[in-house]
C-alpha cells in the first residue's frame, strides 16, 4: 500500500518474482473485470461506486493464498479495508515524501482520475494535503518502507533484498 506514485506496482512485481509468488494489482483486476479503465469508472459511475467496487474486490482477493497484492493508493483508507488487509496478510506501506511522489507522478498523472486535472504546481500541494488525510491508515501497515531514495530501476533491485530480509527478521523475532 502507499500513495499514488509510491512504486506499489513496480515493487510488488519485483517482490512477487523474488519470492516466486503470483502478483495481483487491484486496479488492473477491477479494469479487467469491469472492462473499463479506472478513469472511465470514475467518470461514468463516480468515486463512491469505485470505492464500493474496490472494497468488494479487496475482500475477494483477501481470500487468495500466497499472492503479492498491490492496492490502489486509496484502498486502505475506505470502509474496513485496512482491517481486512491487516487480518488476512502482511502489509507493507511504501512511504515517500510529497515532493518525491510529485516528481514520479509528473508523467503519469493523466492515468489517475484524482490527479489528471491538476497543474504541476497544484500537484504537490494536493498530494501533501491528501497524504495527511491518509497517513494514519497507511501507518497501520505491518511494515513501513521508505522509497525516497529509489530513483532508478537498479535502485529497486538493490532495495528488494533488504526489504525481504527486514520482513523475515521481524517475522522470526515475533
Ligand atoms: C487512487 C489511486 C489509484 C486508483 C484510483 C484512486 C487513490 O491507484 O486506485 O485512481 O485514491 O489514491 P494507484 O495508487 O495505483 O495509482
């Protein structure tokens, strides 16, 4: 879990391949099932309906065993989603500062209904304010992993090993 641009999909795929587990991206799962992009769902059905769909899909996916799941940025912050996630899996929050997120989202904001109308100047302020509302949910994750220094594809590779070690150490300690 983590804000838009935190690297959930990229890190999730890497983690799944390192651990030989299947990977599920909740947004892609929704897009495939509803045969619409997330942008279309927001435009045609509205955010409220999207959150209901997200909640029911999360509950469905939480029944799966041995998968790495990348949530949408808002997933843990609606309904009882964070409790469902924490009760059925090990959760990781990919943390990043608003300015690091804005830099990463600069090119891909069109794909995101909540960001597509924001200018670059508005983007960082929107992220700061929105992140403040969400951080209490994100901080309930079992693990918090800072991604500010991950700038290249090579950085991701070198961060996966320590992430797995950190998780294993914590599991063995508890
Ligand atoms: C959202 C994040 C998006 C997607 C939707 C809403 C959010 O997922 O679920 O556009 O509220 O933060 P990503 O975080 O994968 O972009």
